[in-house]
C-alpha cells in the first residue's frame, strides 16, 4: 500500500489523518512516497496527490474515500 504525497500539501496531511482514523493498523503497511522524488511518479500522479495505491491499483486520490477503500478491501 502506497500513498503518494507532496511536501507541504494540506490535502495530503488531511488524507493521512483520515486514513489513520479509519484504520490505524494500516500505517504499519503504508509506504509514504513523495511524488516529486521520481519522474515516473510525477508522470503517473503529478497534481493528483494524495493518491492511495493498493496492489498497484489507484483506490482514491485528493480525498480519503472510506467507501472506495472499503469496497477495495473486500475484493
């Protein structure tokens, strides 16, 4: 599970807070990546941060969406 963020992004900070409130245990599995550290990540996510990716699938971007996360976790 990866969360692509950008330094200083208030949406990214809020996303992490909401994800933590939803399931704090996920933080141990979450890899937080600064999108600006890789040309590939910039190409893939650019201005679409934060972006939560689970098993290579974009689950939600910009805002934490518990319905989308819940639907994905049932698959």
